[in-house]
C-alpha cells in the first residue's frame, strides 16, 4: 500500500461510520486512498514509543485516509510530508462539509513517514482534534460518493489556499471548522453565524438586519418562519459574543422551552454554514465572485431576485426541514 521509495501521511479513525460500498482498499485518486485498516503494522512499533492508547487507536482503526507520493528522501521528514498531511486534511474537511460523523471520542490520529527499505516507518505522530455534529443532527455515514466529492472539494480548497486571494472566504471557512470543534452549543452557533458573515459581509451597525436579509433572500427559502429563525440565530450569536447567557436572547420563548429552541438554532446554523460554503466551492462562478472584497460587494449590490438566481433556487436551504 505504501511502496518502497514513497512518503505517506494518513488520518486514522476508530469506530468511524463507513458504508458497505467502501471496500477494504478504495482508491479515490492517483495519490489518495480510503482504507478499512491501518496501512502500517502497529506491532512493528514498540508500545513505549506510541503509548498504549495511541497504539490501540492505530491497531483498531477502521477508517483511514492515506496520501502517498514518491520521494528521493523517504527517510527524512520535510516539506514533502507537510504537503501530504495537508492533502489528507483537505479531504477530511471535504467530508465534514457534507456532514460530521460520530466516531471514537478520543478523536483520531495523524501519522506520517516514509518507506525506505520495504517497511513503512512512522516519523511523525499527532492526535487529531475531535469534530462534533450539532446535538440531535441525523447520523452521517461515509460512502464512495462522499469520498469522491470530498476529494473534488479538497482540490478546490488547495487552489484557494495557494495565493493571497479569498481572504474573507478563508476566514469564514476557518470559523466554520472552529465551530465544528467546539462542543458548546452557544459558541458553536456564534462561529457558524460568523462563518456566514464571512460571505455576507454585513456593514457595521446594521449587521443583524443585513445578516437576516441576505440569508433570507439568497441562502434560504424565504418565509416569515425563516426570518424569525435567522433573527434568533443572530441574537444568540450576539449574546455569546458579549459574554451573556445565550438563552437570554430568546425573550419571546417560554424559559422552559429555550434550551430546545437554542439547540435547534445551532443545528440549523451548522447545516446552513456547511451547505453555503460547499455550494460556493462547487460553483466556479460563485467562487470567483467571492475571490476579492470588491467581488463580494458587487455580488450583494445586485437586486435580490438577480442574486438569488445566481445562487440557484434549488440550492436554497429550507431551514424548517432541520428539526
């Protein structure tokens, strides 16, 4: 799996939900594989070096994303290994944009190294931060279609990360994934709204009104319920931003029902942010509009109906469908 004279990087996960259509060794691209077992023999590495917990995590991994490349120096850790780690990381981000799976609470492990003499060596080992789905979102399982889409998204991400453009887009994208790493519902929602603001670019002093209007006329199916939902999402975001208890933002909701309302708003915020960024990445025309600040301003200066047509009516999320 890792030929002699190659370097590799892989992310390993335990108890990861994988569909039956993914074989034991599934080639996603020329340099990229999804595996149902570790690509190295964990018993080759002594417990004292890996540690018992890490050794068990590697041994019992049921899902692996593996990137490989030929190298003249497979025994040396350098920039080639960093490129492979980033390759795997982008593919993992591409999977998470489609939904966050529930897997081993300890998270995952990242391994990198090379194969100089016929046995792959582990030269770098790190823990992966755990990603969380929002409370009560439907469970996600990964199949071949999701892996292929994740690889396509990864290549687009590599493109927009290669230069100085898409700065605001990238800041919003980063906020989205900080939200997925946070297990606190209020902080998650604040980061999901912040991610959307990366694309919406609300003016100072009119941020809530602009957020609601631009989401309602472009990103979601417009109705009065959606407008109220967006207002509540933003109010919770603002309370968290200013260190107030998030449930106090829901003044029109009976106190006994506020937690359930807030949890649903967090679910809706996560799904909306993931879908918006995924659609923007997969549309060359939209991605170009979000390249520079001037393009973002031009996009939002268009009439609502024209902008909605550019976004695509079929791509607008029905917020009420997120229970």
